[in-house]
C-alpha cells in the first residue's frame, strides 16, 4: 500500500481546516473580508504549529482569482498552483539557508517588477531571524516603502532575534502551541477518515510526545502506522516511542501509598524485564507526580490528563507536601541513576527512597520500629526528642510529679478514647491535684463526660493520686496536637532541605532498615484535625 505522508496529505488548505490557531485565524479572516490588508505579516511560534501553512493559505487568499477573500476558492489556477507549490508569484525563502546579503538583494531587486500572473507578489521568508544584518537592512528598505504589489509573510521561531526596525513594520501574530487534546482529536479525525484502526490512548501518547507540534504528531503517526500494522495500539506506540505505560507508574504510586515494598521491587524488575528505559522513566514518574499536584490545586478542572480516575484517587492518598518531597526524590534519583552500579539498582533505590519517605500514619508501627532496632535517624533533633521523651517517661514513673510538660505527659498517658480530647487541650494550671485545661473551641465536640472521666482516670493511674480535671472551652495557643503538627511541619522542611545535600541520601539508604525519621513524617494536612 503506497502511503502518502500524512503531514503533507492533511496540510490544511484553508482557514477552516487549520486546527488550534483560532485567534490568529479570526483576525486574519476579518482583515481579509474587510480588505484591510497589511504589506508585512510576521508569524511567530515554536516549530510545527502551522506558521508556513498559515502563510500559504494567506498567499492564496491574496491571489485567488475569484477575489481577495478569507475563503480562497481552491480551484482557480492561482489557488491550485499555490497548493502544488509552483505559483510563480509566490517566492518561498528559507532564511536558514539564504543568509547571504547578495541573494537577499537580488530577491528584493526582483520585487520591483509587477507580479507575473497574480494580484500580489508574495514573499514567504521562513526562519527570518537567521538573516544576516545586512540582509535585514536590504529588506528594511523595501519594507519602508513597499510597492503596492508586494506582500511579505515572515515566520520565525525566535522573534527576539529579529531587529525591532523590522518587527515594527510587521503585523505580528503569535501562534500557540497545540494542546495534547487538540492534537489527539485531530489525529482521531484523520485516522478515522483514513480508515486506520487505533486506540484513543495511543493517540494521547503521540500527542504528548509531539510537544505542541502538529507536524511532529503527524510524522509520529506515520511511523506508528508503519510500526503497528493493523491497529495503532497503546502498547505498540509506547514500544515505538520507548515510553512507559503509565499504568506501571500509577501502580508504583499506589504501592508506595500502601507501604508495599516487596511488590514495588517486583514492578521495577518487571519493567526491567520489558527493557523499559528506567532512567527516562523517572522523568515520566516526576511528570505524573506533578500532574497529581496540579490536580490537587485545580480539582481536576481544565485538565487534559490521562488516567484521570487514577490521578484523582492518588491525589487523595498523598498530601501536597508529600508529593513535593517525592518529586524531589525522583528528580534526584534521575540525577544519581548514572552513578549507580546499574540502572535497575538506581531505579530501585529511588523507589525505596520514596517508600521510606512516605508518611506512615500508623504510630504503633512507628513505635515498633523504634524498639529493638538500631536507630540511625539522619535527623539529630528527632533522635534527641525521642530519647528525651523516653527519659521523661521513666522520670515521671519514679517521682510521680507533674513536671509542667503537658505535651509529654499526654504522650505518656494510657488515654484510650480520651486521647483526642487530651491532644486538643492546652495546659492552664495544676494545683491541689486539679488539672485546669482549655479545650480548643474548634474541638468543642470532644467535651464529653466519658472522655473527661477517662482522662481523669488515666491521670489518677499515672500519678497514683486523687486527681481532678477542670476543662474550659476557649481559644488556645498551643496544644499537643498543634505542637505535633508544627514539629512535623518543621521536620518535613528540614528533611526536604537535607535531601538536597549530597551524602545525606546515601546515608539514609545505607541505614535503610532504621527508617524512623522518614516514616514519622506525616502530611501537614493533619494540622487542625
Ligand atoms: Zn482561487
């Protein structure tokens, strides 16, 4: 089957079929219909967004034998020959290969002559920023006093390199990068018309890879047709593009949230067996984490995400702070992966690092890790804090006197159902065996008789004294809950900045078995609960 290159076959021949540049098209259409013609136009924008395509449609609009119009007829000899690329009054120059001033001068000397067959002589100068200064000067003279029959259409990916004197004489249009959605929909339309089977997700992958360029998207689609045979499938396309099935990455994030290290490593080995490029996969993983973060702040509005459902779920499993931390870990992992003995080791290490830093909300688990294991937390302050807590505990038991540290006391009481109440209380005073406490007015619902009784009971058991509790509901400055939340927030920040320092992460991994600090990092959104 002979196959014409899609980009050429589907190059838009009129404004109606040009995708993704609605604003520019609207402005040009209005100007043409009202015959408000300028003598020089400049189209700017990244590669493959349609600059020269637009220039050619405009050239047809100027020269259509049926009259100047935003809807060139497409059948007159002018329209047909512009489409074929042999219209004698359309001069296309690629400035990237015509930078010499002599050629430019010669070109412009010819511009003095009237058009041979058309209404206007149209000069399309692509990559105009590549012209030499003297070539620009030669062009400027024509631009300053343009003959009536001349139209310049300039295109550039780099307008900053075009002299202001030239810019100021042009009507400028900045063409937009095309969105993944627009590219994907356009491919859908073309393939449907070409009667080529495809999976919609495959088009999403191609569109993503094309980075805003429709031309690249079409050329990738050509490749995909050749590569896939019968049907352009997601699998085939990811194979062709050497990109990872997002499902692997989504799986990884779920396993981390479930604290399933073994399965995490299995996924990594599976990916390695499939010859997936583990180094560039980390970039995809960082992108996915970023997408989840974006989802959190936008609640998924205006997003064009693949696997929306999973991203939504993941956005609920991770706090924004944790996502920031994981993002840093992945980016660092990418940097370090070439220093690892091999890619798989580097990749695994990054996954384990993410797992280590994922906040474990179950405090019992934290405690059990603390006990009996050699504790080597990289964060001194926490180690100190923990050990001082243990000391306090012993002290309290011996002396049975309240040392004024309510926060420590609460953490050492066997509170059961009264824990939430105690956590939200600020210590006011302790005298004559009466604890006076203030309950956070936002937590008034915790003021329940059975909670208060239980708190009293715990204090009595702890101090072995007939203790009473008086609780007032009011505004509070600091409670164990607030303090814990602040400490965690500080710890997370410290950890994050420590992450950035060389050596730290290595130590962490070497001491991986004793990950007390990382697992104790809880998301900040616990604050105020
Ligand atoms: Zn025509």
